[in-house]
């Protein structure tokens, strides 16, 4: 878990630092705009950390704002899932994966979804606080 959090902190910290450096180099205001950019990114990371923490606790605010139903497989595709492949693999109907969630990330990280969300919240919180602290000294 700590390796996952550390990897996230390094990834997001490097991307944020690169954005602030590019903003400082190519903007007319120079260091002033880089400081504002770091403060904005810090606040955005703190908001993302708070939203992830709430989602890990079971409250998904973004889902409440969307108010859409969960997408399901249409009825005429449900019967295709039940057919098994025949003798010839190219001709038969194969059962397919109908989940609309990204399961690749769950398999790669090896963490349960709640732990992954809590790790993301911790990493985003650390990045947000670090960017806000850096913005004071730029």
C-alpha cells in the first residue's frame, strides 16, 4: 500500500512540477504565474483527495450530481452471452465481458477498490499540501 501511495505521489508530483516549470518559463508573468499555477493545482488536488475519500467511504458525490442510471446490457445482447462457442471457434458466439468498469487497474494494482481509493486520497492530499506550500515560496 505504501509503495502504491509513494508511486502516485511521485507521478503526480512530477507532472505538477513540470506544469509549473513550463508555466513559469513560457508565461509573461514568469514566477508569479508559476506560483498561482502551483496554488491552483494544490487546491485541485485537495478537492480530488476529498472526493476520493468520500467515495471510499461510500458517498460518491459525482454520481449524485450525474443522476444517471447505471448502464446495463440491452436485452437483445443478453441472449448472446448465454450461447457457448461451437466446434469452430470463429463461428460460434463467445460470451463477452459486459462490465463497464475499468477492471484493468484493479488487476494491475492488486489492491481492493476501497484501499486503492484511500491510497489515492492520501497521495492527492500530500501532493495538494506540497503544492500549496511550494506556491508560497515561488
